């Protein structure tokens, strides 16, 4: 039984640059474009997976807590992962229950402050950076380690050039497809859409044939997160300290640090 997981965000898809300050919230003009583009890219990936021998394909809507995708427009063979929680917690529960042969990433983006289109690290309002063992990591990097905890390799990513360069540092063997070239956080040079969709199809099929090792963390790790405002840090410290006793302020009251001993503790922050 070959089973694959498609993890979906919206900022990295073709045709999208968002708006200053508003990013890619539901109120901006780019939002329906992002949803439509993501749907097309998902369908290219789903078709490639089934054509390449997949028995089951699961799709997780991971942008802004979900509820973005119209699954009536997604290949009916794909199974929707129902979620009642935002971000990783529910997906982690899914990974504990199912065995997957690979993860496919659609619409992912660069980490905060690195110049990619709509770059951020999980929360574009609250988070300035996330570090593990002193290295700043983005959403793909951390998500890849979460999949890796369950021996799921990260096979394929479609995004802008800045994001893809970061991904190659974490997972050099992953197959990548360029959707656009970033000029700034809200500006990009777009590729021809049909070419992008064809390359996603071809790239996913290629990735299925590769022997790619899962991305692994060796626990314990030193975790650090910096918030834009000290109020965000103090709230997290107050609410998470009981679950993670090592949690404390870092170099100032905008920063929290902790020794993290498991993927369950890591997910407290994302």
C-alpha cells in the first residue's frame, strides 16, 4: 500500500504576491487567486502520484488554520484530512495513525526576513524567527523534521526561488519546481502557469522514484523563538511553561528558549 501526504500552504503558489501588511489574508485580492492556483497545483501532484503508483493520497489544507480549499474541485481520488486544530497538532496525530511513503509540499514559502514572497515563519504577525540548535529554520525545515520523526521523507516542493534555496539546505535531494522568482516580499516574476503545472506533474513522478532519507532531529534540541512584541512572549511563557518546564526568557523579553525533548514538545510552538 503506497500512501502519500500533500501538505498545502498558499503563499508559494503561482500567481500570488499578496499585499503589504495584510499578507495573504482572506480579505486581499490575491486570496482567491491563491486558492485557485493551489487547487490546480494540488491536482497536478495528485494525478502524478496516482499515475506513479500511489494507492492513497491525502491532502491537508494548512494555510491559516484550514478552510481554504474547495475539495469538490480537487481530484476526487484524494482524501481530505479533516482538521479541527490549526497547524501541526492534528497533522501529527494523523502521522501517528497512518504510515506514509512520502510528503509533497505545495505553496510553501521562505522563512521570515529572507526576502521571499510573503516570507514568514508560521505567524507573520507574531514571530521574528525560530531557531533549533542555533540555526534559523522556516516552516518547511520544521515540518520536514516532523514528517521525519515518523520516517516520512520529504520528496517534493513547489515554491519561489528563495524558499527552494532554503529547502535544499535541509533536504538537498528533494525534487523542486520554481513557481516564481521573488523580487521582494510582495513582488515576483511569474512563470508561465502551464509550464509550472507540467513541471509539478513531472517532478512529483520523478520524486516518487528517488531514495530520499527522512529529515531527522536528534533530541534534545535547543529551541529559541523571538516574537515581535514582548506581550506575545509573556503570554506563551505563561501558557506553555507547565508543559515545558525548561521554557524561559532568552536574551530579552521578546525571546523564549527551551530544551525540547520530543516532537510533541516542539509542536507546542507551531
